[in-house]
């Protein structure tokens, strides 16, 4: 959900720089820093950003500068006609004809054209809104590029989790003979401690020992979670919240695996599995 975009523009005597920054966030939070009087631009941003982005903290800034421009000019023809008429009268009295630069220097001959301020402001806001659309497109593209890089990283974490799950499944303590040997030793120890233990109670204790050592359900669920995570990556789009929930389920199964383990090797694998799941969860926080 990280990204940066910038757009530079100019129109109607103004230059501007639009910037957009996006960082991680559980929800979509839009903050705008705009010059006073441009509420219409902020409203447009708050309407357009949610159409393109689902999560993240998005900051939009607009730096607007008025450039020095030369106003449009026009000739006051009525005044010019009067000045020329006076010049002809003076010329008839023997004076030299007036030069063009002298005529144009007469105050009022050339005057600036006052532009409709409301019309100019409307054109400016239209140009700013057009660049705002370009800005949001570029920000979305930057986030998509970041997402493509994250997909590779997440796939790598899932590969490691899958490797650890299979290592746990193949651990010697999970094999049938190992389970039988361990159960036999525990039952013998139990009989030595309590010789008069009824057979029914002994069967109950044996069943509890078997249930505690059996992690096949956890293995199956972890494999299912890995496939679900790969399906989410293939789906694309705004998958961050669902992926985050899936990480919680990963962690739940890993905790159960460690709590059931009575074997040093299985415990070691379980702890490595929890560490890999945490690394996956940290990266998932960057997913929209």
C-alpha cells in the first residue's frame, strides 16, 4: 500500500505541483493539504480516491504559485481618434506629425483587458481536477508495482511455511512406530506408579496420550491455509484484510502444533514455523 506520485502543471497564470503519498493503513484515510479556497479540489479527491484505492493512509498536497503574466491589451480607438484629430490640427499649424511611439505613450490609448475572474477560476479548477485524476492514476500504478514485488516476497514466505509443514509431518515422532513406542513407555510408567489402575481408566489415559500426540488435523489445516493464501495471491485486488485473517489462522494452528509436541525436533520445527508465519503477517500489512 505504499506509493508516491507527482504531477506538475500550469494554466491561466498559475503553476502547481500535486503530490500524493500512500503508506500502510487498516482503513482508507485521506488527508489533503490545499491552498485556501480550493474546497472543490478536496471534494473531488475524496470522491475519486476511494474509487481507485481500498486501504492505506493517503496524503495529497497541492503547491500553487501565481506567475507574473502580461495582461491582454487593447487600443482605446475612440481616444486614439481624438488624439489623431488634435495631431492633425497641430500639424496644420506647422508642427511635425506625431510619431507612433508618442501616440501609444498617451495615457489611455492602450489599456489592459480585465478578464472575468470567475471564468478564469473555473478554468483553473478544471485543469487542477484533470491533473488530480492523473495523480491518482499514477499513485495507483505505483501501488500496483509495489504489490507485484510483494507477491514474490509473500510467495517465498508461503514456500518456506510449506517446507516446514512437511518437515513437521515427516518428523520421526509422528511415525506410527514412534508413537507406539512412546505410548508403551508412558503406559508402563503409569502402571508402575499406580499398579491397581483399572483397565477402563488405563484405556482413557491411553486415548488422551494418543490424541495429544496426533497433529494430523493441524497439518491438514495448515496445508489448506497455504493453498487458500496462494489462491488469494492469484485473485489479486483488495485482499489485505482476508489475508490478515488467514495469518491469524496460520498462527493458531502453529500454536496448537507446539502445544501438542512432546518431541524436541517437532518443537523446533513448530517454533520455526511460527517465526515464518510472523514474517508473512508483517508483509501482509503492506497489502491493500
